[in-house]
C-alpha cells in the first residue's frame, strides 16, 4: 500500500520553498538545534549590537556601585552595625536580662508563694473538709431519698399514662381513618390521573423549547463569535505571536550576551584604571617613601633622635644620682639632728642564741641542752 504524499513548507538559509515528503521525516537527535531562518539571523545581530550599547553603561555603573558597596560594607557599615549591636545590647538586652533575673523572677516567685499560701491552700482545705463531705451527704440523700421517691412518682405516672393512652389510641384511629378516606385517597387520585400527566406534558414542551433555543444560540454563537475568533487566532495572532516570541527570545539572549560582554569590558576597564592609578599615584608614593622618606627618617633617627635619646638618658642618670645624693644628705642631716637632740644611742648588746652558728651546727651525737652538754 502506497503512503500518501506529505506536503510542507521548509525554511533554510535565506529562502523558503515547498517540499513534498514521500516518507516520514527522521526524528531529530536530542541536543541538535532546530534550523534557523533568515528572519532570526537578520534580527539577532542588530538586536545584540543595540542591546550591548544600551547595557554597557548600566553594567559599568553596576560594577562601580558594587565596588563602592563592598568598600562601604567593610569600612563603614559592618563596624557601625557591630557598634549598634553592642549599643543595643548595652541599652536594651542586658538591662532586660538584669530586670528579668534580679527583679521579675524574685517578684514572680514571691507572688507564686503568696498565691499558694493565700489561695491554693485555703481552696484545697475548703474542697477537702467542706465541699467533699457536703457532696457525699447530697449523694446519700439522692440515693436514699430522692431516687425511691422518683421511682414511685414514675410508676404512678406510668399507670395514669396507660389509661389516657388507651383512650387516645381509639380517638387517633378514628381520626386517621377519616383523614385517609376523606383527604388522602382523593388527593392521591387527583395527583395520579390529572396533575402528573399535565406536568409531564408541560415539562416535555419546556424541555423541547429549551433545547431548540439552546441549539439556535449555540450555532449563532459559533458562527458569529467562535469561527471569527478561531480564524483571527489561527491566521493573525499565532503568526504574530511566533514573530514576537522570536524577537523576545533574541532580545533575552542579546541581553544575556551583552551583560556578560559588558562585564568583561568593565573588568578590563577596571583593571586598566587600577593599573593607571597604581602607576600614577601608588608607585610614585612608594618610590618617594623608599628613596626619600626612608633615608631621611634613618638620618633623622641616627643624627637627631638617637643622640637626643642618649643625652636624655644621661640627663636622667645625672638627675637620679643627684636625687640619691640629696636623699643621702637629708638622711645624714636627720641623723645628726637626732643625735644632737637625744644623744648617741648605745651599742646593742649581743645576746647568745640557743642555736649554734656557723660550723657548730647540731648533729645526732651532740646536744646543746643542759643535761647532755659536754
């Protein structure tokens, strides 16, 4: 059996042509991109150029703001945040903890103890020694007095109710028989033979009329609204939507490529500016520091600061020696004045110590006591 020919429109390169496939086209392997037409290629390059021109200043401003933000975060916001955190703890957290620990907790414990002593213990005593005995007494009265009395009253009422029930049953039976044959049976006959057939006929007419009106509205809606809307969707909105989808996709891809390319360009510009700043400012400052300021500082240290420090130390030593001599002179003058007023004190008498001194130390074979002394 021959397969029917399939007609279709294929795009490729910059041309559109009609082909006729006699067999089912082979499936495209996964990962292989679909062929793109000349419209996509014609839109892609101008869109990417325009988007790159528009995105480049935004990306450079974004990178500058990111660098400034990191510098501000590291040098200003993070220390300020730590200071504010410490200040918040000092002003709110630690006072709150101290208030809770040293005021509210003791007050709460005291109030709990007072509540236990003034409320819980009296209520427990009242429940145990007043309400429980009263409840037991009421239960005994209910079980021994009220329950037998209730049983007797119920037995009496049951007998009276049986008498009245017998009388009421006869009256009820007569009323039910009269109602059945005077009201229910005629109403049932009227419903089955008159109302039900008339209702079925009316319902059938209404159902047919509703179906007819619904069919007319369905076809009118289909012809007046659905078919034009379907034609507009199929022949106008779908092609326009596909073109707009291609344009939107290309714009999105162009934005991504432009953002990445602008990032590389911004990085290169930043590195160039950093290198320029280093060679214009940092390297001259470093050269001046190494070649000028460091030798000058060493010369000042060796020729000015170190001799000045040695002279200051010599002056300090001389001042300390002068102070020591002055203190010694003052001490000698005080001693002379004391001898002049109170006389020369006598020489201290040497007291014989019990412990031997020097080489005459105590051994196991000798003793200094009166009984064993040689």
